[in-house]
């Protein structure tokens, strides 16, 4: 089975860059959440409570727990390997890069699932140790805050005559994606057909969709 991968990602070029971290075991579950913020309104309007004021939408957050294990049965204590070496690259994605003055953006990808954002936290829980205290098994809880929709919007040099990919964000619809890609929401069927979507109202976040060129366009 294909393994999930976390890699540094360039938002400008929309490409993975540098080395990548492949998981040792695919996760059993992952979750994607998003939060809206409202200002509670205590005033009365025409004898009833006024509506709460919408403030902003937070970017989506992907949460996943990964398992890493280096324990070898019946192996000498001195030959047991530190499990932290298994995900050294993942820990490196939280460090500030001199050129960026910040940690790199990352992409979590697993089959057709693709989520781009910034690592908010990595929580390491060590559950097994060698006799000399070296950790040999760990659960790593990873939290990635996604980019805002506008950060992943189709750039101006991407035209309707080029096939490309789009990471679905919470709140996206086929109609809004067609508007972004082609300038017309009525062309949503082009995207639906290219991705085998039968129910246009069921669009899962964090999935990568193919946005095809318009008929007659150049590849």
C-alpha cells in the first residue's frame, strides 16, 4: 500500500522541494477541522437579540497520529536504534530556515489526499525503551494548519487551457472551483467529470482534484 508522505512545499511553484518524510506505518485515521469566529452581540433589535457578527474563518487544520518503531526482538541492547532517527526530517520541518526566516510550508499527501500548510505542533509520546533508555517506539501527533484559500488560489499565470491540480479546502464547492479556474461557475461539470464526482454537493476537504483544460484548450 502507498505510504503517506510529508514534504517541504513551495507555495509559489506549487511543488515539493528537498527531502521528504515517508511514514513507517500508514495512519488509521486523520481529521480535518475548521473554525469560524463570531462576535457575540448582546444588544436588542426590535425586541429580539441581534445576530452575532461574523469576524473571520480560520484556515483548516489537519491532525494525524503516526507510529514509528525500531525495536528488534532478540537483538542485543547495543544494536537497538533510536526511534527518533526514523522521523528526523519531520522534526526538521519545525525549524526556521535562514532564507525564509520561518519554518517551511509542508504538504501531507496520501494517495489522492493532499493538504498544504504549516506545522503547528509535533507531540512525541515514547511507549517503549531499550534497556539503556533509548526510545524504540513512539506515537507522533502531528498538527498542520492549512493555508488560507487565497494562498492556494489559482495564480494569474495559470490559464483555463492548462490542466492542473487543486487542493480542496473546507468550504470549497465545485461551483467556486469552476469560478476560480474558468471564470464561470456554470462549468463545474468539467471538474466533476474529470474526477468522477457523481454528487457535486459532497466534496471532501484535503482531497486533490484535477482541474482539466477547457475543451479545445492547449495542454
